[in-house]
C-alpha cells in the first residue's frame, strides 16, 4: 500500500513550473587523435541514415573502421516531432565530447505530466532528479534538430544519398549490396539500420528461406497498424504567449481528449519551437501489405484537415489561452506529417555477415519514448564489439553478432513491452482505462518507481576504445564493455527465436 508521502507527491502537482538549478556538468573532452585503421581491415556497409545509422557511422569513424552509409532519400528531410534522451544514451555523447553541443539544441526535462482535456492534472512523473542520480539530466528536443546534430558529426564522404537497397547477397568471403540506381557495394559486414520495412531484413529473410532455414511465424507475419499520429514542430513562436518556452527545464505534457481516443503531446524546444504530436487508435486496425505499407509508414508530409478541425480548440498548458490550433497554424504545412504506427519485435537479428539494428528489429510505438534510445543502444553495443574483433573471419563475426544479440535482445524486448503499455495508458478510454491510468501513474509508490528507474538506468553503456567520461551519478552503471559481452555470450543458448511476443 502506498504511503501518504508517495501518493501526495504525484497528486499535488505544482500550478507553475518550479525552478530547478542548472545541471552541473564538467564536459568530457576526449584527447584529439586520428583513429588508426582497424587492424582487421574491416569494411562495413551501413544501410539507412536514420538515428541508428547515423550513430553507427559516428562510432565506426571513432573506432577507425572503414565504412559507407547508404540512404535511400536523396536529401535530408527535417520531419518528425519530439524525442527525449535519458542518461542511458546521454553518457555516450559525453564520452564522444559532444554533450555541450547536444545541450545547445535541447532542453532539460523535469518531468512528464498527464492532463484531462479541461487541464485538470491526472499525474506527474518527476525526472528532475536524474541528473544527480544517474549523472545526466534527461533531454528533450525536436527530432529534426537531433537528426541535424547527428548528421553534422558524420564525415560527409561516408554518406551516399539516393541509394535505395534492392537486394543483398553474402557468402563466406563477403557481402554485396545492389541499389536501385544500379550501383553495387562490397564489404565484410552489412548493418541494416533501414527502418521497420528494412530492405536488408527482407532480403536476409528471403535468402534464409531459400536455404531452407525455418524462420519463426512471428518474423514472417506482416506488421499491424493499430495507431496513428500527426506530428510537427511549430516555429517562430512568441515566448510572451507560449510562456514555457522561456524555461530552461521543461515538461513533456500529454492532454487526453474527452470524446475520442486521442492524446496531444507537447514539449518546448530550443529556438522558440514547440514539438507536438496528436495521436491515438485507428478506428479500423489494418495489416501491412507490401510496398504500399512502406510508403504509408514513412514520415510523409500529409496534412489531415479533419483531425485538425477536431482538435483545434483544445487548450494547452504551454501559455495563456494557447490552443492546438495555434501550434498547427505555426507549423509549416509541408512539415506536418501523418504517420501510421506499427510495433513489432523480430527474433532473427543476424545471419552470416548481415546484422540488423533499430527499427529493423524492434519497431516500438513512440508513446514510451524508447525508439531513439534503443537504436542508439544497439549502435553502441554493436560497434564496440566490432572494434574488438581480431579478424574478419566468418566464425569471429558470428561470435560478435551472437554477443550483440545476447546483450541487446532482453532490453529491446522490455522496451517493446513498456512502449505498448504506455500507448495503452495514454490511448485507451473508459472506466477500466481510467482505473489503469490511476494505478500506474497516480498510486504507484515513488519507491517502486525509483527502483524501476534505477534498474533501467544501470544500462548506460559507453565504448571501450575511448577514454570514459568522469561523471556517473549516485547509481553506478553496470553496462559491460565489448570483451565482457563476448565472455557472457559464449556459453549462452540461442535466445527465443521461435517465440511469439504477446503484450
């Protein structure tokens, strides 16, 4: 049973944003050096320049591993809304010497607050203590700003635009990628970071089936759409009206619409911008059907006038008399995206010289705030392992991939389940849904919440080929380095490849 102190902390929400001190950071400055070429002469092909692909390129460069990054888009498209990063991944940016620059394009997140449509509070999850407890404050930013930040760190000649992967081939000697424009790329390892409808994964599974390898029913089943969202970033806002733009610490805020299963999420960003998401359950869930679903699943510029009309009058807490309509009107129409949301956890992550990461193996619903985090964690683990391999022989590569899967799969599975649960908490309506929200958000003892957060944030990995940053917080990280992952995976059985996931 929750103590009065536990529940009162969540029920008695502040009427105004409290002032929190500026986090004290001694930014890590890695010694300047030009990485020596990897001793194995490894050549890596990365498909997909999303968050996972860009992060992988940045880390491969620091490890001295030669690589090329293939992206099917012909140019950078600044689409999407908001994302948050916690100490789980922020520590890695500190090790890279990029934390100060990351802070410049983000704001510190003090908590997440849920409201009813009349702006009466439901519950608040505090996050302001993360800086002291885990070494780093949680950060909020727009997805376009974060993508721009990552793209700046990638060596320009590494990324090849307009390279849509058609198919792949591999054998004991190497891997080949053929693109739609007729170009081919050869390497020792192929990393598929090309999204939920990964062409690399589809080619890999097709080739495995031709060899008679039986894939799980879960891996072969189509993705199912049950949710949608409209997203955008409002620009050039007046801080006198949108008063929370002035704050250094901001709240991720969610407003539950009364008459429809739609939730409006907002978070203030740097440069007088505000990211917003309006999403919920589809009236009629649908199953993906090949290439058409690929187009529907992408970040597309598609305004939804009917939805906008329904939501325009809903008031927000981001200022005096601020409405959803104000944000829509301040967002460039071509940068408002309609996204159909699917979620799925795949169980086959690698075979031969090909390995997958990010949405290609764990497509998460965005309402749990874990998509970007999990892609970055994949990248850290995989590149750290590749930096430690002594040769590019198939047996060595297989052991690295097995270690990566053994280390990352349990965390990805937990994130998949928690993201699905978060979407239900924010999206479902009715008496039972209200009771579930109250139990999970309002009456959960803070001691239990803190224990869960501590367990989650013990995973704050960095790479072994660079000097570690100094600060760690009260709760020490326990993430192993590459050699530890190798050792722990050598005698482990294969993980759950035939299991069907149920949430």
